[in-house]
C-alpha cells in the first residue's frame, strides 16, 4: 500500500516541479502530501483524517531538492513525523479530536493513548491529509515576506495534489473524516466536485457518484457515500469551532455523534470490542497493479538473463493468466502475444531506466523478453 501511495503521488510531484521551475519559492512551506502511518497497512479499520492545511510545514527547497533527484522519495519524505510520534506535540485542538476519537473508537483510555512513553500502535494506524497541500497566503507565506504572485504560482502548481480521488486511490480508506473550518467549502471543493481543482485548470478525472446527507445541520455535520470507491466521508467543522460554536458544543459531543453515524450507516460490519481489536489481515497483493507487474517482470528478467534465456511476450501473457495477474481493467491478457504485453514490457523498462535509474534491471529486461519472431521486445 505504501507503494500505491508513492505511485499515485510521484507523477504529481513531477507535475508540481514543472509548475514552479522558474519560481523562487523560498518562504513558502513545502506541499503536504498525505502521510500514512506505518501500521495503517495492518489496520482492520482503515480511516483517514483530513484537515484544511498545515501551519508551517517543512522547507520547500529541501522538498524540491529531493524531488528533483527522486520523486518517489519526495512522496514519503515526511512520513516519520507520524511514525516518530511527533504529532503528539502538535496542535492540541485538531489532534486532540483525532486522539479522542481513536480512544473512543478502540475503547481505550485517552490519557494512556496520548502518553508518549506508551507509543501505542493506534497512533500510527491512520492516514493524515489536508484539503490544501499548500497553505493559504496569510498563514506562512505572507509572514515570510513572499510576494503574493509568487505564492499564487506555487499554489496553482500544487492544486494537482488537492483531490480526494488521489487519497482514495492511494490508500483505500473505508472512512474519511474531514475537519474543516469552512465546512460548506470543503464539501464543494474537495468531497463532491473538485471545484478548486477545476478552477486552477487541472483536469478532473473520475466524476464521483456521491450520496450527500446533512445529518445534523445545527452541528454542521454531513455524511457522504462515494459509491465508486465504497468510501464513507463524514464532514465536520474544525475542532476549534466545536469548542467555541455554542455552549453545547464540545469535541466529546462530536466524537459521540461520529460513533453514532458509523453504527447507523454500517460503515463496518462490526466495531472493535477493545483496544487490541485493531489489527486485521493484510490485504492480498493486487496482482493487477503496475507495482506488482514491475516487480514481477524485474525479478523474472533477472532470472532469465542470468541463465542466458529469453521469454516471448506470448509466454509472459500465458504466465500472467495462469497465475491470476490481470490487466488494469481486471480482464485477462490475450493468448496470442498482442501489442498490449509488449507495451507493458516497454513501460516497465522505461520505469527502471528513466524513473528509478536502475540501469541493471533495465538491461536485464532488454535482454530477457522477445517477440514471437525472437526479436528483442523491450522498446
């Protein structure tokens, strides 16, 4: 799943770099790419928490320096902020809601959960994202003396990150809880229509089939079901508003309401019985994914090359079909060695040569695979 996260966002990192290649972005924080805790892959109840933005993030020049050399590494450059439990010392209001919710959901003592000496696995079992990968101008850039036009160019380049589709495709959460000061705007821009993405001129893919229910308008709570992804979204106001909105509002009230809605909308068949009931079976390897096929072809090519052997595209298709390796659309490969398999081989070669700069693996692939006439099929 970490590989899926990287594959989803690495092309967007390169797109972002292209968008700011002539810009001195010093003073603007780096884009915030969703961070997956190291125990997320093991979590039985996969969920993500999405805020509006960071308030000062990592250095954009450091991010770009890494991204120019390795866009894949740039995607996970900040993952240790969660895995090292750094988030225990962050904004007590925003993160206070998340930790109180986790404690309630997993029937765990809140004080025990947030004790830094305990380092509970639950604190690294979720994904954290933001609706805005680059903060608003007034948050950090303006205070750092950045020209507004410069910030606007960086902001426009970053919009490609800001779609709920990216998050869902990357890590497949069953539940996303969106915590946003501007509830109505987050619904329109992020959950329902990707209007912000459209506004900044970025093509929108996969129109969402969305069920929207205003389940408590007084508390500004909305529920969504994204049918294309089988993903549930509960949209809440920012926890600061929960505490200040009215005398009856409090974070605990919202936590209790969210638990009610999880039960009511049957987001999971059953809920944890205690704090130990968080771990599930790691999902099966997705054999249709490009990540699986790349690794499969690379390992096979190494074996063939070492034995001075070759394999035809037709035989590779038969091997795929025999072992349940599907095409991207879920169908089987043809049985006659068509162009699709040779295109796949070429794409995998291109990935290792140009993107990973793993020239040995690319060489192995170029030697290992041939067409039906025995001619090398890697290009």
